[in-house]
C-alpha cells in the first residue's frame, strides 16, 4: 500500500475539529411551586377537616389530625406543596367537597 505524501500535506495543521461537539443548552427553569393552605373557620367540624386531609392529600389519620390542630390554633396551615395544576385541582376538589357538605371550609393556594 502506498500513501501519497501530497494527500497528507497540511493534515496536521487542519483546524477541523472532529471531536466532541460542545453546545450550550439554555437551562430550563423549574416551574414554580404552590402551597395549598387550609383556613380556619368557626363552623366546619374538626372531623370533617381531618377527613378532607386524608381523602384529598393522602395523609394518615395522625398527620391529618396534627394539621387540623394547627389550622384550629393558628388559623391556617400548609397542607402540601405542588405544581400549579395539581395545587389548583386540589383546591377545587376541597372547595367543591366542602360546599357539597354545606361547610364553609376554605382552601387556597399561594406561590411558594
């Protein structure tokens, strides 16, 4: 096999980079999270609040009871932190459920 030296001329000084392609991608910002809050009122039974926390937030009875007591004593408690869509859905479900059972329980969300 014969290699023509004229074909190889200038190959050492070639600026063509055939290695790893370096490309910067813009970092995708994480979507904001939202706190779902339960507010105290003087009419909704404590047992109903515990039931709501268990049913819509998947809490154990003990966890739900602790949060209910926080709501009762402090007037408000964070029930969970979720993406906007999930937080919005949970607030809507809780509000509809409370209304169906004729309780004035309030559930809101705010950006974390």
